[in-house]
C-alpha cells in the first residue's frame, strides 16, 4: 500500500514515518506540509492511502480531501489533535480518524481498515457491485441484531450504528470512538452512560476506557499480572486490573 503523509509539523511526519517502517505491506512514497501541496502530490503520486492532518496552512485537510479528483480515490485517514472535526471527516468518507499523539496499534488498525476498504473498492469496480460489497461487509455477523444501537451525528443528519457492527470502543476525551470493520464513529457520551447502554450486550468492558467484543480477540498477552488483548484488526487493548477476572471468564482463560 503506497502512502502519502500530510502534516505541517516535522515531528509528526517523523513519527508517522517511523511507525510505517514497522507496518508490513506499506511504503511511504511522499509527504506534504499543507493542503495545496497535498492535492498536487495526490494527483502526481496517486497513493493508495493518505494520512491527513486537518489544521494546516492554506487549504485545511478537510478542504483538501473534498478537492481530490483522482480516480481511484485514495483511502483517507485523518490525524489531528481535535476530536470535533470527526463528523466532517467521516462526511468525506474517511476510513478512520486518529487523535494525536498517534499510537502505533491504532495506526496499524487504521491502515488495515483502509486496506480492506481498498480491496472492496477494487473488487467492486471490477464487478460493478460496490454498494452490495460494502453492505455485505458492514452487515457481516449482524443476523439477529441486538436491540438498540447508536445514532451518531454527521454533517447532514445522523447515522445508526448497530451494536453488532461494533468491534470495540475506546474513550477519546469527552467522546468515544465506535470501531467497526470499515470505519470509526465519534459519539459524545460518558463511559458510565455507555456502560448502561451496553448492559446485556455482547460487548465486554475490559478497562475504564474500553469495551471489546470477545469474539474479535485473536490473542491474549500476559505480562506479570496484566493482560493485553490483541484484536483481529491488530489493535491492542489493555485490560484494567479490576476487569481481569471478568475478561478471563468471558474468554474462558485459565
């Protein structure tokens, strides 16, 4: 996957380059420091994935994303210190939205999500069935939906995210990020209210700032008395000390 990095901070670019050196199957092919040069580099390099900061000189990241004309359009992952831009980011069909400082496991998860979306789009372009393919991925495993779900804000209204579509949830300051197979959704809700909403669902609280769907756990790492869950998309989630017993029971660990 050919990657273009866009940020006006050299330290942020260096951090991303270091991380991408350890993400298999990726190649950083260029970088830009503002929205205008980002659009030009996208047209010149036609990358598969663009990591876009939002607040930059000239055109900001959102405007640059809206001005991309190349086909096939690259997958977009926004990287910013400000969570309130998320609804606008997803309105331009971003694959993910990362808050600075970026964690390696979240970046790797975002890349894998973008890779899956890219594969879907390539397959759909050949078959002429993009809508059906995306719908099939989103509805994977959703037969017999749990009651409820979340209505998340978007620029022109709201989108419903069924509980069964959510792989895991993490706190993001005053918000939470609902992670699904193809994108993340930002929702303003407290963890206490979220726990009440999720009571009786198959999402398990594993930390004061995280919930996980047990069947999305592919590996459990132990260090002293602590547990770390590795999910099928590569994300890692720390288990809080007070949740270890419940997690062991849910995963049938000895």
